[in-house]
C-alpha cells in the first residue's frame, strides 16, 4: 500500500476487483469504442489499462507517477494479450507535453483524492 506519497499506490486488489468487477462495461458506458486513441491518466495497476488496450487494440497511452504502478499496469496489459503505444512515469500535469499525438479521450478514474494540500 505504500507509494510515492499517500495518494499513490492501489487499494487492496480483491476489494478493487469487487468494486470494479467489469471494467470493459464501464469503458463502453463511457463511450470508448474501437478506433479511439485513449490516455489512461493515472493508470495505477492497470485495472482499466488492460481492458482498455484490448478494447481499442493498443491505441492507449498510460501515465502514472509511481514506477511500481507502471510495472503492474504493464503486467495487466500483457495479461490481456495486448499492448499500448507508450508508458510515461510522470506527473499527470506533464501529459500534454509527453504525448506524441492527440488523443480522443482521457480516462481519469479514481484519482486526485487524498492529495496533500487539497
Ligand atoms: C487509486 S489509483 C487509481 C488507478 C486507476 N485509475 C484505477 O482506477 O484503477 C490512483 C493512481 O493515481 C496515481 N497518481 C496520483 N497522483 C498522480 C499524479 N499527479 N500524476 C500521475 N499519477 C498520479 C497514483 O500513483 C495511483 O496509481
């Protein structure tokens, strides 16, 4: 549970999977469709990045501040037999500078809570 600061890292994996049992359904409800390019901003352990990469055939960028989260998200994408266009271990504030191309959608899920000073 420890991370770069208290708001990084993920909650207990079993609890997270109980809370989000069907990430693909969530992504579809959000209007994400094959053909779109999507940024998973603050991707965490890849709970959404894996299904997302599968849904849009790898047209995904993932950003997270915590290198341990990026590593877990990479494993999750591999578990979905998929790939992404790029990973960035960086502050979300840098997203516009980092992305090589515009995206159709930015997914920002369950993030920016408990940030010191907010
Ligand atoms: C609770 S997790 C949610 C992960 C994922 N979006 C999900 O819904 O499963 C929040 C993630 O946001 C990342 N994060 C927090 N502040 C960030 C920032 N300023 N820039 C990039 N990532 C950040 C944390 O490292 C953590 O992995």
